[in-house]
C-alpha cells in the first residue's frame, strides 16, 4: 500500500481519537480532582475507542516513518491532523470556525504542499 495512504490513515485515526476523547470528557461530571476525573473518563466508551484509535494512528505513523523522511512525514502529520481536527470539531461538536482560522487553513495547506514537494 502507498506510504502516503498509510500516513493519511494515521492522520484520520489521530483526528478520530481526539474527537472521541473530547466526546468522552464531555460526558464526565467535572469534579475538582484531576484523579477523579481521570478515573471517570477512562470508563467512557468514547475514551476507550479514542485510545484504540491513537494506537492505530501510532502503528500507521511508525510504518510511514520507516518509509519517509521525518522532515516530510512530521509536518504532514501535524498540519493535516490540525486541519482534520478543526473541521471535525466544527462538523461533529458544533464548534465555530473563524475567518482567521480559514486563512490559517489556506496557509497550512500551502506550507504542507511546499514541505512535501
């Protein structure tokens, strides 16, 4: 399978993991204790699914790193992950996107294109 496809899967799994983590913590009653919140959070199915998604992202990313230069893989992973998470947050969590964020998206895409070429 194409290395960039595997890297794309790493990006998607990472973004899904972050969205699931956010959904999971939103379902936990906030307490003053970080330990109590952590214990409550770990029992949330969304958090457990997020952990599995992080593991899958790591497996895919490690494969991509074995085939690509870190100077290419890391910028793509982080910047495209940033874009996917913001768009997924807007779509699934109803978070707002500002004009300045849209400008930032364009700059990120341009930077990724320049880095990966």
